[in-house]
């Protein structure tokens, strides 16, 4: 609990401490260091997801890596929402979550059907759309 | 730039960074970031090689070094004009490290179920970062939805479609070997370098700082307006603020506490010309509280009366993005339909079944063979 | 030897005055009167054109009767009647006035030059009718209708197959010939020129399934083309120098030019004016088969006999003579042009006569005879006697057509046989009597037997040659006399061999075996063409004589050949002016018409033929030429009537003697002119063609076109491994693209910022 208190910049002496201190947006506007760290982590997450998508052969793990890319994007959204003191960033993350869930459902359904055809999850098994 | 405060979080390679002088000009800032990215990419490339453990260990070390360099660099740029004496940002670094560890482990682990579990770790660490950034609603909803629903679905499917490890061989071959790791790493490196330079260049950094200062006021005003969108909560907050203000007055006057129930009851808040009940003056908010007897006082609302993040996000979602909400619902509905259709099984009905469904007489008598039974 | 004589002639021609003063030439031509009321003269052209269209309709409707032939004959008779009435309209009393009849505006160009003044190029469809025109049109339409009637029977075997095509070609030919003669400007003449060339090609190649006929048609057209080039350039230069190509305006311009000394058209230069007659002459030699463009005429005998008679004897080949006669004032302006014409004409006459003496195919003999007689006509034009040339054209048309038609009748009835070694004594064969006697009349006229039509016309020419003061012309006159002897020899060689002696005939089996050869008309059994393929012995062959149409026409033309001398009979014995001479006098060829001053010339005491003791040059010429002709007939009688084996022995003797071996060989092989052309022209063209073909196929097509086409293929092969169907491969490519684009955009942002 004390760690949350550390993040306040505009510590106002007139602030009345409630028995259950709640975090409010204005008071927990983060410092640039946190934002920078968050942005770095988001870039790294995105890149890790991309690399994983391109290197893993298991189709389900490939889709999991796309979810990782979503994570990176969501983190970047939140960070920039913080910078702009706007809650739209978080609202958009809700939408990202929605889309990710829908996509995951359908993708997994398709992967299962594909697995039934070839009895393997190898993505190299589906290479028929190639030049003869 | 004081490195001493940061040195405990940095490793030795940090000393090689940034020949900065006091004028604030960094020699080739882009190069520093790019080099760090390159080191990280190299480390990752080494980690991804199957085979000897030694290579992977070396890769791990390299990747850690690169990550550390990046983090130091980034944090250094966050406060270019000297730190303001607050504590070094431990938690972002810790959470960031956990996130990266989980991500790297996820993309390199040969067993798919473990990869999914590491992804759960990533989600939790990311939720921690969300908390640090003040988005607690999103943090927990992330954990609930992602780790609790999507990842569980992934695990189900993994269990269904997983080929059991063959004795003596281990995991499925296509899980152990990466596919063209090198070109993927190169692509990743390019994107990482571009992104990091774009995010952390001095120009962008100063832009962010400016925006941060510029939008502070409007953000606070926005937050007060969301409170205005919740009339009952506004009333309750006003009442609590009134009680507290009476208490502080009384305590400053005679030190004795008065029961809260003796405070008068606010019945209504008077809206102003635009219809706002919660009015703002700069960053402060106040209300015109109306009592039962009709008298009104101006009541300042304390900072604690600001709505919580969840409430804020909720009001924003409904008031500013109603269309998105509806469309998100439609998207989920479509996903539902799609999943149902994909999961259908084709059932071949026999002759008898079909005739029965059509209300006609069966062909064969019960128990006979032929013409009955659903074929799959 | 010829070159030295030519150089001597050139110097003498430049120094001596020619037969007429150039200044007087152009002014003698009377301007034409515009006569729109005579527009019905356009029917002369419309009738054959209509016949051509109707023949095409018959062809489309697959008519199998003689209807196309009758249509053409009726149209041509109508054209002849129209021509006759036009003659009677224009010829009032003794003179004929020249008239222009404007039918419609054909080509009218006008443009503004740099200096702002207008230049125009006018070629209206105008008929220029003077007496030269009428003379030509009378015998063209007359003979055309007669020969068409002949052809209705001659071509009857081809009814349903090529009959319509034949008469369509004849109609087109007569339309074009009419345009050539009647046209009022040089462009119309050129139109007719090309049209007759086209008709000749179509008709010579009538039997298109015979490769020799196709080759002959191509040869005729191509050799004519060489001449047409000269004619075209000549017309261009005429327009450049005189500003007009219409006859009337041209003659007036010439009169103005020559009367006012020195002022010429703005952009004329001396060489272009001097080149005009030589270019026109080239065209005339092409069309009229003079050396060196004579090689097409003997091969053109591959066409059916009526075609040979009409086109290659009577009408088309005289177009060259007509051209020079029509543009005679232009020739008069250049002192060297007419001597060149005379030399080439005379040389061709000698050459062709020598070849004709050694040919066995009687049609070929007649073909070389045509070349030879045309040489006489050009000789006549060259020595300044357009009267002589036109008279010879007139008479030659009749007797040469007669000779060809007789050959055709022989071929028709003798199963395609034309070799005079295999025919004999036809005079006694039943049904061939008319043919034999009309052939005799033709040969008499051709050889210039005294008081025949050929006698008068040929002697006019030779007399004019001797009457001039030019030693070149006198030399040419002697050559012409020798040629006359050769002409008489080969003409009577044919007659004595074919029509006299014991009766002997055999059909031409090779020609008879082809059922579509329309000249093989012998019948084995009545109308039993099933037997005509092989197994057909000569002794089963029964010749059938020609029937009414052929015999009738032969008789009519024979009478015409005799009566063609009528103008001379009337001139000599009734002392009227020679009708032909009067026709020529009233035309643009008036310079050569021979005036009274010319007759005064004739009284010259000292002339080239003074050794005969006759003072009148023309009489002296007649005596000498007749003597030579009768000598030729006697030699022919010796070798071919009484002592036939002597000819073979003579030939053997000449061949065995090394000194004289070349003579019979050269004469039989046409003096190897065709072979020389083959080596000099055809082989290089063939070689160049192959080189170009190779470069086109390999360099242009192979390397440039196909090579360029292969570039995308190779480029695609470089990128093909990218499309291996692997999902992650595509994904990594996409990601790489995104990375590159984002890096590039960032770089730009960095530069800008």
C-alpha cells in the first residue's frame, strides 16, 4: 500500500486521506520514467511476438504470439493515455481485448479443423498455395 | 545527469554508454539505442538456437545485457534535466523484466503448454505495469479476460491437439526447431530500432513532456465531468465532503468531533447554465449544494471525490464510445456464431431417421439392421 | 560498234535541225474546245465498266451459260457505236477539232506556299477528244468487240469455271484502255496505264493452276512496273516544270514557253526538264515491250489466245506509242530524245525478228513479231513520222490480231498443238480452210507484200527514216529494211510449215492431259472428257474445225486487215489526203504528221536510195523494201515449202561449225536476256532476301522481341522461391516490408525534424 503512495507527484498537503485510499487519475499521473519503461516494454513485447510468430511452427503457438503482439499494443495504448491524461487509451484497450477474444475463438476453431485434416499442428503442412 | 542514483539498477555496460556532457547534447543518441537493440537481438538469436546449452546461456547473458542497456538508456532520457530526487523507478523495471522474461521464454519453449503458461506470466506482469500507469480497471480485466478466459481456451485446444511426446525423441519436432530464426530476428531488430528511436528520440521525449504538462488541466476537468455524469455519486460525494468539512471546522475550532448525522442533508446540487452540477474552476471542483430548506452553499470537492478509474473508464466508454461498444458486441456475436458453425459435426442420418423426422413411417422394424443409425 | 554510231549520231543530231522547229511545234496544236454537250461520250467508259460489274454479278450467281460473254460483247459493241458517233460528231468535213469533255471533278488540291501564293494540282475527270484519240478508240473498241465475240466460242469449255472471270477481265481491260486513251490529263492516263497492267496480269494468269502461267503474269506485271516508275517520275517532273498535267493546259504552257524565250516555271531546272522525255520513254518501253523491258511479252503468251490477240497485239502494247505521240511536243524539245527512241525501237525490231526466226511455237513467233513491229512504230516516232507510227499501229492491230486469232483457232482445233514441227498441211484439213486462208492474209500484211496494208504503213516509216538528213536515221532505215526481210521470212515460215505440204498433225498430249487447260480443245470421242486422262493415242485424235463465231470473226478481221490500207488506196489513186494522216495532223502529234514541206523534201534529187534511180524517196523505199520482202518469202519457201529438210541441215551445219555455233544457239535462246536478268537482278535480290529474312527471324524477332519477352520470365524466376506456400514465409516477407517502410518513414521524419 505504501508503494502506491510513492507514485504521487502532486502531493497536496490538503488532500484528505480516505480510510480506503482510492487511486484517482489526476493524482496518479505517472512520471516520465514509468511511461518510458512501459513504452520500451511494449516495443519489446511487440517485437517478441513478431519474432515468435515468424519462427514457431506450432500453429497454436503462432496465434499465441499474435496475442503477445496485442499485449504490446495495449500497453502502449495505456502509456500514451497516461501521457495525455485521457481515458480513451484504456477504453480502446477494452476494444482490443474484445477483438482478441473473438479472434482467438475463431482461430482456435479453425486450427482444430485443420488439425483434424492433417493430424499435425505444423504450419508447413499447409503450403499448397505455392508456385508449381 | 547523475548516474550514481541509477547505477544500482544498471549493470556494467552502462558505463560505456552516453558520453554526456552538461550541455545535454548526447553524442549520437540514435546509435546508442540501436546498438542496444542490436545486442538484444543478437542475444535472442542465440537463445533461439536449439542445440548446445552453452550457446543458449551466452545468448541469455547477451539478451540481459541488451535489455539492461535499453532500460538504462530509456530511463535516463525520461529525466533529462536531472532527477527530482524521487525514488528510482524500481517497479517498472521489475515488471518489465518479468514481462520480457516471460515473453522470451514463451517463444522459445519447446513445450506448447509451457509456452501458454509463460504467456500467463506475461499477462500478469503487464497487468502490473498497467497498475503503475494508473489503469487498475484494465489491469484486472486484463487478467480476468486474458489469463482467465482466452488462455484457458488456448490450453484446452493445446491439450486436444497436442501430440504426446514420443519416448526417446521428446517433443514434436516442429516445436523444437525454430523456422528461419535469423531473418525473423533481423526483421524484429529493424522494427525495434525504429520503434525505440521513434519513441525515445529527444524530440519525441520533449513532445511527450509538453503534452503531459499541457493536458494535465484538461484531464482533471474531464475527470470531474465524469463525476457529473453520475448524479447519485456526485450527491453522495458532496454529502461526504460536507461532513468532512464540518468535521475539520469543528476540530479546528474546539477539537471535539461531532456526529456525522448531525450534518444537514444536501438534497440537490444546483446545475449551472450548461447543466453541469459539478463545476470546475481551474483544477478545483465545487458544487452548489442545496439543502432541504432551500439554502445553497458552495462546496469545494476534495481530490478524493474524483471518480475511481473503473468509474471513469465506464463513463467514458458509454458516453464517448457508444458506437464502439455496440460494434464490439456485434463482433462478439459474430465470433459466437462462427465458433458454433466451425464446431459443428456433420451427421449423416440414415433413411429411417430422415423419414421419422419427416413424420413418415419407418422403413424397418425396430431392431433390424439397415436404414438406421446416424453415421458419422 | 553501236556505241560509236550512237556518238556520231548524237553529234549529228545536235548539229542538224530536226524535222520540225520546236517553236512551231507547240503553237501548231490548236487549243481544245470545252464541250459539255458531248458528255455522252463518257458512255464509252461506262459500258465496259457496267459489263465488268454485271460479270461480277454473274460470277456471284454462278451463271454457267455464255451470258457473261454476251454481256461483254454487247457492251463493247455499244462502246464502238458510241465511239463512231463521237467521231462523226467531232469530225466535220476535213478537220477534227479537239474537245475537252468535263465529266466530274476528281482530284483538286490547292495549297498556299510560303510566299502566300496558291499552288494547285488539278486532275479532273475530263475526256480529251482529238483525232488521235478517236483513231485509237475506233480500232480499240472495234477489235475489242470482235475479239470478244471470238472469245465467246473460244472459251466455251470453261463455262461455269473461269468463263465469268475471263470476261470480267476483258471488261476491266477495256475500261482501263478507254481511260488511258480518252483521259484528258496525265493522271487519268496513268490510271488507265495501271489498269491495263492489272487486267493483263489477271488475264495472263487466267490458268492460275499452271505455275508457268502464274510466273508469266508476275513477270509481266513486275517488268511493267519498272516502266511505270519512269512514267510516274515523268509526270511528277512535268507538273513541277509546267505546273499542270492536263493536256490542254500543258500544250498551251508549252506554246507560251517556247514562244517567249527563256522564262520558265519558278522551280524548274534544266536537268529536270531534260529528263522528262527519257522518263516517259522508259514507261513507254515497259508497256510496249521494247529492249530491255521486252522479256515479259513472250511469256505472256501463257494467257488464252484472245487475251494475246487483244491485249498483247492490238491494244495494250500500243499504249506506249500513244503516250509518246500524245506528249510529242515534250519530246520535240529535247534534241536527243527522239533519236534514242528510234535507236531502241530499231534495235528491238532487229533483236525480236532474229529470235522469231528460230522459235517453233507459233504463238511465240507471233509474240516476237509483235515486239519487232512495235520497234518499227517507235522507229517511226523517233525519225519524226508520227503519221507512220500511227498508221502502222492501225494496220498492225488488224493483221496481228488476225494472226493470233488464227493461231488460236489452230490450237483450239488441234488439241493444243502449236509446234510448227508437228503441224502441217492444215490447208487441206476439213474445217480449217478459213483459218488457213485468213492466216495467209495476215502473213501477207505482216511481211509487207506490195499493196497490202502492212506494206504502206511500214514503208511510210522507212521512207521517213531515209528522207531525213540524219545519217543515224539512214543507218536505222537500212537496219529496218533488213528486219523487214527477216519478218517476211519468219511469217511465211509459219504459213508454209503449218498450212502447206502433206497433212500431218498430232495433238499436244501434255496439254491435253490436264482437263482444266482451256486451250486443249481436241475431242477424242464426242464430248468424252473422261477419256482425256492418259491412254490416248494420237491416231484416235480427230481435229475439229472452228465454228461460226471464230470463223466469222476471222473473216471480218481479215477484211479489216485488207481494208486498213484503204486510206492509202484513196490517197494514191483518188488523190485524197490519207485519212490517217489527217487524223494525226489534227492532234498533238501534228509535228510528225508530215506536211507539204515534207513532200517537197521527197523531191530531193540526192537521197540515200539514189542507187535505185528513183527520185521520189518514198517510191524508192517501197521498191527496195518490197524486193527484200519477196526475197524473204522466197527463202522461206525454199526452206519450208519445198525442201524442208534443208532447214535442219542448215541448222546442223551452223551448229557444228565453231565459228557460227553461237548464232543459232543465241537466236533460239532469246539471246540469253532472261538469263542475264536472272543473274544480275534475281540472284542478288534472292540473296538479300535471305539475309533480311535471317536478320528478321533471328535478330529482330529472336533477340529483340523474344528476348525482351524473356526478361520478365527470368526476373520472375529470381523471385519465384518466395512463393513457396509457407505461411510464415509470406508473413516474414510482410513483416520485413513493414519494417523497411517504417524505418524509411522514421528516417525521413528524422531528417525533417
